[in-house]
C-alpha cells in the first residue's frame, strides 16, 4: 500500500513510503495528530478501505437492538441480531436507547460498524480513546476475529492504546516508519535467562510502557532526563521509563552521539538545533523533535560540547 509524500511550507511531513499490511495481524501506527489526519485523508481516497473516525457518533434515538438491525440491513450481513448482541456482549443493553447508554458504551457501539464493513481494509482512528477497560477488551477480541479475514490498521497518537491490540507498531515521523521492538515483560525475562552470561554489544535501550517492554534504537531517542532518581526516555513527544541509571545510559550511548549535557540530562546531539545563551552562565539546547523541546546545558559542560561540535 503506497503512501504519498506530503509537505507543508516546504517542510516534509510524511515521506513517500510503502505500508505492508496482511491478514491475521493488527497493524498500528503511532504518530502526531497532523500526520494521522493526512493518512486518513489518503485512505479516504481508496474504495477498498473502511474508515472509522474518532467520535463519529450514532443515532441516539434508536435502541441498541434497532441500531444493530439497521446496520445488518444496510450491509446485507446475514448474522441474526440476537447473535450479534451476544457476540458484542450487549444483551443487557438490548432495549436501551443509545442516548441513555454510558459514554464508553456509546463509543463501543459506534466502533461496531467495522464488523459490518464490506471493504477488505479497516482503518481505525483512536479506537480505544475514552473506552473503559471492559469495552477495550471486548473490542480487542472483535478485532482479532476480524483480522482473520481483513487487513486492519490502527492510527493513534497514544502508544498505550496501540499496545492494547496491535501485533506490530510503527512510529511515523518525517523520516518514515520505524518499527518498535516490543515484547511482553515475561518474554523479556525469558530471553535474558537464555542469554545467560554471553557478552554482546547493547544496541537497543529497554524501556517500559504499561506491561510492555519497548526497545528503542539509540537514534530514535531525543533525550533522557532523571526525574526523582528514575530515568525517563523521550521519543517523539512520548515518555518511557527506563530501569537503567543515567550513568549506565551515558556509558551505553556515548558511542551513538549522546552527550551528558547536565547532571540530570543526556541529549542526542544529532537532534540539537540550537545552542541558547540565556545569561553569561546559563545555557540550553533546543532540539529538532517536532515539539519545541529545550534541555539545560551545564556551564561546566559548555567547553566540552563546543569541542565535540567543533564550534
């Protein structure tokens, strides 16, 4: 599936890229709101893709049963409504008007339109936004069933939502798609046991998000800071915790162009755009990260940084 390059005011927002989707796997793309809208607009041009937008709403005067019956007749789906109520775990809400449903149930009900879609590709924008956990789990199971016959893509600005049901997650920025290396915590422990005492060069930085371990390539990292004695890794506007100390991270990353610019900060020098002088003894580094990120530069580190950058 081809994605066209898009630029704004001469700045590349999305490069031209090829997106490989397949049945049996739910694919996720985590990116900012601007890129997400651009992708949705391109998918909207396709006749083989069904788009589910965030907060698209429903016919609030209908009951749950009436809405499912309407969806069934509109799509030509042959499964009885009674079976759908059971499959969707909505039996107790059968006669309830949509206007009277809890907020999470309204969103969940709206998402169920994807089950009736005839297109082979399903693209969902923020499907888990504001869903409560029971509805998240119910919709996750539904997507697993749908993925056996359809290609499913989730677009989200929130990595935590992508982790709920995606088999593979990419981060999209101006450079393209970056596959996130994600494992369950149990898998991580098992792999560590199998590795034993074998020596190897660390090329990925392990971080945590919910119950998942996410491994980042060093170039993906913008900067790392210490908050309450814990290392926090910043990547494309998202934050991830890391069990390593700042000193350990400095040692592992020094060969990848990272610099301990402050006692509480390590910065990726490839992301530095500007050296800011506030006063004679106060400095900061502005980064090219899509957000206006600024990290402090210690006065004692200024001469060392200038030597590294030949300035």
